[in-house]
C-alpha cells in the first residue's frame, strides 16, 4: 500500500436478486453502506483509494482475498472479486501484511 494513496478493498455482496430465494438482501443497502464507509475513510484519509469487488494485482496471494477472477489485461491493475453472498468486508495490505478491518 502506498503511503501517498492507501487502498482499501471492499468485498460487497452483489446481484442480490439472484439469491433472493434464500436471503432478503437489498443490493441498494449494500451500495449505501459502501458509499457511507468509503466517504468516512476519505474524510479521514483524503487520498485513500476505496475499491469495491476488486483487488490490486500485487495482492493476489494474500489470504484475505479469495474468488479472484483472472485478468490478463496489463492495463488493468486489478483482479475482480466474485463476492460471497452476504459479504461486506473491508481490508487492506500494509507492509506486506493483509489486514481485515471489518467482516459482516
């Protein structure tokens, strides 16, 4: 993580309509939570980079990240995440240590 622009990764449940048969998830609430927390982080760290359902390619081997979608595009610095049902996770990597800040 760069000191100039720290990155916070959010794994957020998505496509909630596809699993409504066994959950009562509201995708709009997940998006509102992401926006609220990302805004709070940027309020404390104005140059923070808050990304949703993506992981910097350099962090692909970290245990906190799973279900990454391969990406061979050298211009794209991220792997997409296939988010887990009900997930709302906030994490980062500092000095090569993966840190999970929050897990719903």
